[in-house]
C-alpha cells in the first residue's frame, strides 16, 4: 500500500527546534528553484524529498535516522564544483569516509542503473554509493555547508 502524502507543516512540527529555521529556509529555496516537494511519513519519521529538472530527479532529502535529522544530497554534478568538497568541515568528510563504497564503480557488481560518485577530497580518492555518500546529520557546523552544497548542485543542473 502506498505511503499517504503528508504536508510540509506536519513534517516541520517533528523537526527539532534548533533545525526548524534551516529546514524552512531549505524548503523555500527548493520550491523557489522549481523543485517538486514530496513529504511522506516513514517508519523512522518523516521523509521530505525534493526533485528537480526534466525528467524530475532527486536532488535533496530530509530524513530521520537514529533519532536525528539528516540531509541527503544527490551530487550528480560534483565535478563542476570540486573546490567546494575540499573545504568541507572534518565532520562532513568523516561522514563521507563512513559511507558505503559503490559496488558498481569498484566491483561492477550493482544494478545497471546505479551510478556512484567518483571524486577526490584533499587528494583522497572516493568511489562511494550515491544513496548515502552525501548524507549528513544537521548540526550548526554542517547546515551552512549543506545549503551551499545544494545551491551548487541546483546551479549546475
């Protein structure tokens, strides 16, 4: 059975107080830049997805994971803004380090449709899975970088 659609307001009610302004700002930014928002209630909490382009492709998500709010960015155009990655704070680079290796890029053992990310940060080579590579917990440190990351991606698309 499909998950019933929820409203942004319902989602925002569940967002921790310290993240509400950021979440509202990002929601407004995504809508202003032609993204389609879909809000669903999942097992771990709400899931907000923002799709952009023609055809519509996922660009950015908010999701609850381990009782914390996370942002997932689909950096399909990271090759157009490589210097940005070199300036990420340590906590975000550690999150990338902890993400799964892309089975398609490394072992050619994933779905034909799968496309991982192949990039460098400070000279270190990464070949990571697109589904959790750029997934970051929202913190006072990560939030401005998440916003800039999404802005770079929207501009590149």
